[in-house]
C-alpha cells in the first residue's frame, strides 16, 4: 500500500490540519505567556526523574524511550519499538529564558523550531541555524540532527547548542557543556535518546535582520553547478546562506543570501514569498533557469519558512492540484498539510508503509564527491529536484573521534525526495543499499531520520562510536536503560521486531 490514498483524503484533511496547527500554535503561545502559572521547569523535570526511578522498579527488563507517539515524529517509518518499550512522558514544551546579554535562549525539548523562531524574531533575534520545517522539535533536532542553508557557516544544529540538561538512567539530572561532562556534551547529539532524556537546551542566538538578500544563479551543466556551489560556499564574502536545487543533471539554481537591514533593501525587489498565493519555493526558483541571475529581498521569516508549503517537493504527492494558481488563491492559506496528521492516518489505517519507488533520504558527502552523488541518483532514481546544502562538519575544538572521515573539508547534504518512475528502478531497498555503499565509500554520512539498511559494521564505520560507548559505560545504568543507537534506528529496531 502506498500513498495514493492521500490524494483523496488530503482535501478533507487540509482544513483539519489548518485548525490543528492554529490551535496548537495559540496554545503554545498561551503556554509561553502563562508559563509562571503552570509550575517550574524543575518541577516538570522532577516528573521525568520520578518516572525513571519508577522504571528501575517496574521496568521488568524493558528499555526506555520517550512516550511521544510514533506519528508525531517526522520520521516516516512507524516506530514499532514504542509499543514494547517503557515509555517516559516528557511534558517539556516551554521557552524558559531569552538571555539577551549572553545571547542564549534556553528551551525545553518539545518546543518546535517554527514557534521558537517566531518568538525570537518578535524579540529581535533569531537562531544561526533555522531548519526549514516548522514542526521539527528542538529535542528532535538535537537528538536526531539538523541543518540548513546557513550550515556552511555554523555547522549542524547541535553546534549552536552550548549546554544540554538530561535526566540520566539513574534518575539524576546531568548538565553537559564544553567544560562539564564534556564527553556527554559531544556524544549526546544524534544519539536518538539512547544516552538519557533531554530536558533543556541552551542555544546561541544572533540579532535578527529583517531581510535576506537572495541571489539566484542558474547553472547549465553539472560542472557549472558544482563549481558555483563550491565557489559560493568557500568565498570569503559574507554569504549567510548557500543552497542549491538541482532540476536535472544539467540544470540547477544556486542561491546565496546575506541578511540585511531595512535601509539596505531595494524596495522594488522585495519578494514576500510566504504570502498564501505565491508559488511554492522550488517551483518559483526553477523560473530562474530561463530568467537568469536575479537578486531579490525576501522577508527573513518568509525565507525561513520557504520550504513549508511544498514540504520541499513532497506536497504534490498528496495534493497534486494545489499549486495551480486558482488553488493557491483559494486554498494556499491553509497549506501545508501537517505531516504528523498524515503520519497518523498512514500508521492507523494503512500500516505505515510507502510505495516501493518512494525515496526519502539525505546523504552528507564531501563537496568533491557531490558530482558523483548527483550522477548516481540520476542513474538509479531519476528523482528530481535534488536539494543541496553545504555543511561544515569539522569542529576543531571537538573530540578527535567525532571528526568526519573526510577530514577538514566542506560537506554537502544531498537530499533525494520523491517517487522514481525509472523503468529500471531496482526497488527501494536495493536503491538505498546503493546510496549507502556510495556514502560509505566516499567518507559520507546518511541522515538517520530516514531508513537505513546498513549492517552494524557499516554503521560503526560511518558513525564511529568510541566516545558514545564510553559515555554509555560511564553513566550509571545507561546500558541497561537505553538501547544502542544502531539497534534503535535499524529497520528491525524501528519496526519493533528486535527486542531492544
Ligand atoms: C519531510 C522531512 C523534512 C525534513 N526537513 C528537515 C530540514 O529542513 N532540516 C533539517 O535539519 N532536518 C530536516 N528533517 C530531518 C529532521 O530534522 C530530523 O528527523 C529530526 O530528528 C526530526 O525531529 P522531530 O521533531 O520529528 O523528532 P523525533 O523524530 O520525534 O525525534 C528524533 C529522535 O530524538 C529523540 N528525542 C527527541 N526528544 C527527546 C528527548 N527529550 N529526550 C530523549 N530523546 C529525545 C527521539 O526519541 C527520537 O529518537 C526532515 C525530515 C523529513 C522527514
């Protein structure tokens, strides 16, 4: 069973999704402004500690995970392990403090990036890295990984986090930063909840500038694409944002941006692309292949949310008519469909599986191998467009064991999202294996929110676990309380077929 049903269900789901998102947003806002009335952060953390201590008595050999239902995660696979593991409810959805002196915001993990960014913007700030989909949570972005078009400058989402607070397996609260429990500080990101329960995160903020000056540069061959991307990423100029959308082997648009103040804006070049009737970002960008190099000024919030309506380019799978100009005027304001509700329908009624020709993967590979990556994707999927975001992975101050295999070099996230219509398509699993092999052989990484079929040995080559395993040993009870990362994110683990 694939996603065909979604075309029929989504027109009905659309208003429900709009209501759901609006109510959630206003409740979160109300929760923020009444935060002093519903208990302190410490009291909420105490409830997590009590549950962990209860597990010690009544866990009966089960390992722990968060009680957040599977459908609420953006990960597209049904998280079967939630049915058998000991679930700990983490009701932590407050923004705790915006410290304007230290330029830090302290938040609880269930806060969404969309809400946090809007709140910061209203206060004159933003985050250095704002991952594009509004519903991603801070906990998910730390524990599962996050990046965006500013990641060539700031790196992964976790690199802008200065401190984590967790409830460990013995029920104690641990603070982890560069100086205190620094092994935990470096090992926690992308550990998928297998080192403890995250209860708060301190994140760097930067002053907000109201516009992004965005330059669209078309490229008409794969070599031109790579050299433009490389040049703009490494250029000593102040590119705050670098992103590419590849429309086919020979056509792409590379976009670079700088945040600017109101007075620097050329008013006749303003594009309020977030307005409800405006074309979806990837459709709009494609026009520059004909139009040629162009500069625009995009309101910063519109820029941050540019991929929301099209869910990159997945929305046409469930609303094939929705980009039509009349549809945009009539219904554009209720987009996007909330992916969580879609997940819920999928998991409840059709078992959570996708079409065999559906691809949804991100591979993070050194810039020098991106050309081969695009050619491989063209050959084995012919799925277009592809997303490209340069990403810094090398952290000179970080532990050696976390250094990327490619060394001190720029990486690029290559996103492959969509249905393959290739007659020679080998099937989802065989295709995924080819991508995984490519990533392994080219010092690359695979994003773990998506499915992986790697063996344990391959996984250990990609994500060297020395630091991770030593932290698991050091924290009392940790190995008993939480599954190993690979066991949790492997297909068997996610399906709940493996006893964790
Ligand atoms: C369609 C789609 C679009 C995407 N777009 C982007 C994008 O634009 N930019 C980007 O960076 N990424 C993107 N991602 C990837 C996404 O950022 C990661 O999958 C992220 O982990 C998802 O966050 P979530 O809020 O859904 O978290 P979840 O999937 O719920 O959580 C991820 C993991 O973290 C653990 N976890 C969460 N909170 C806690 C806690 N408090 N304590 C312990 N463990 C915890 C969970 O148990 C789980 O194992 C996208 C993914 C998809 C499918």
